[in-house]
């Protein structure tokens, strides 16, 4: 019967956890904001890569006899559920206290801009608060779309960013070629987030 000294875990697990953090950082999970589905994919990818590296290191360092592979596998399996759940819970708490929210401007108040607003509202965990649209169509100026006002023209972006304390600006493109009904490409300037989301029809 194999026994695995607890002291071995105390010595090695901090390194394993550190590796986990480094891999998740490489996936930009600490610096970028993603829609929940994309975030879960990156978390699972990062956790799986970390697990494979840990398994390889335990054999390379010849500590596989002192560390239970079952514990490592269970740690990986639990992380697939616990990491997304924990991050979502933390974001909800930060949203409630106002620490996670970031004001956002949407460039373009047409149909595509309305789609952008809808998708952002669906992904509240990203912490974005739409504070206005900018559009060069004078007929739309001052109007409200989905509860968000068309503030001014695109040329006024600098003044509105300053006045509304905007952290991100969204440029949207509707890509129809090679995508059937099309996909919506949202580019979040400043934060550097780029999200590709399927258009709803």
C-alpha cells in the first residue's frame, strides 16, 4: 500500500499553484476581460496545461513516488469547476461594491451598435457599463437606444471619454464574408480585449 507523506505536499504544492498562476496569467486572465464562455475556455485550457506540466515535472524530478497522482488529477478536475465559479462570484461581489465596473462608449448607434449593447448587457460579469453612443448621423443625436443615449459625433470622442470617465471604447464590425449570417467583432480599445461573438438573427 502506497503512502504519501503530507510534508511532500507542503513542499511541492506551492510550486504547483505558482505554475497554475503563471499559466493563467499567460492566458491573460488577470489583465483582460472576456465574455463568460470565452473566460471558461481559457480557464479550462490553462488548468489543463498546468496539469500536464505538473504531471511531467513529478516524473522528471522523480517525486512521483511521493506525490499521489490521484490527488493531482482530482485537483485538476475540481479546478475546472471551482475556478470559473470562484471568479464569477468574486466579480459579482466587486460589481456590487462598484470596484469592477468600467465605463464604455460604443462607436456607432445603428443596428450593429444596438447588437453590441445587447451583448454587453448579456455579459454583465465583464463589468462594462455603457454610458453612451457616438454617431455621425445627426438624426440620431440625443436619442436613446436601449436606455443608452447617443451623446455626440465620433469626432467628439476625446471630450466624451474625459467627461464620462470612459475606460474602454468599442468599435464594432459586422463580418458577413465567410461567416454565413455574420459575426460581430468587438474591439475594446485601451483594455486591448478582442471578442468574437456570433450575431443573433
